[in-house]
């Protein structure tokens, strides 16, 4: 049986390690913040302790065998339900995957602490923090190259055709991703959402100005540049 001071020590260590990751998520105002990560880490540690040492008193009975990994193994799948609660689908954009992954990772840290693998838990926490906070600037830099920008036009379909718009885009060497057309409330008026692949800001602004001068264009707006 594990000594009581060891049980308390492991629970305290898991609370501290979970709080470090939770503070990083709390800084970004995510729903799963400080307390959630601490609870997940402490809970996983407690599961591991119970799984490894909680049934030691019945092992002396005849024909009794136990697999100490069974309870701990359920944490891996069970934490997925909690992580799913942090994932949000908003306007075709999935948010919260990183927080769900951090909860899953914190559970692994808790299991390591519960199993007495302190070095693995410490290094795991350090790497999690580096991934969450240190790599984010690099991720933003690479994601900018993959982003798209959106031009929103309000046009009079009697005066302007899609062919003229596409021709203007080709002349400016802007790559078209797709065009969405919505009929406006005013007769003969359309609202176009023109999604362009990432382009230099001056080119997009210049394109918006050229489109504004075309006959039949009532309004031009742009986002993502």
C-alpha cells in the first residue's frame, strides 16, 4: 500500500502541474481554464493511485488477479467527453480543439504523477506549456500565408456582370477561391461575397478601389487583409 504522505504529495504535485497549464488557457479566457485543468490533473492522479494501489488488500485472496492499468486506461477515453464540451462550431470555424487537447494532455500528466513518474510529468508539463505558449507565434505566422480575404460587393446586375469582375481580378493577378451571390432586397441588386486566396494588402486594397469605380458597383468592403 502506498504511504499516505506519498498520496498527498502526488495529489499536490498534480494540482500544481495542472494549474500551470490552466493558467495559460485562463490567460486566453477559455471556458476550460485554471480550475478545470487542475481538477482533470488531480482526478487523473487519483484514478491512477486507486487503480495501482486501491485493491492491494484483496490480492492475497486465492484466485484473485487484478490488472492495475484498467481503471487508468478508462481516463484516456473518458476525458474525451470533457474535451468535446470545449469544442465550439461557429460560422463553419471549429474552435477549442487546442483546449480539448490540453485537457487530454493534462490527464496524461496526472496519470504520470499518480504512477510516480515525476520526471515524465514535469517534462510533459514543460513541453505542453512550450507548445501552447511558445509555438503559437510561429503558428500565427504560418497561418497568415494560408488565410483568405473577403471582398463584399453590392452591385446592380443590370450594369455589371460577373465576367467583368473576374476579368478585373485576373488583371490584378488575384486568385479567386469562390463567389457567393445573394439577391438583395432592392430590385436588380445583388450582394457578392468574393473569397480570394491570400494576397498582399496593397493588391487587395488596389483591387477594391478598381471595383468601386466599375459601373454598377454600389458598395465595396473587404476583410482579412
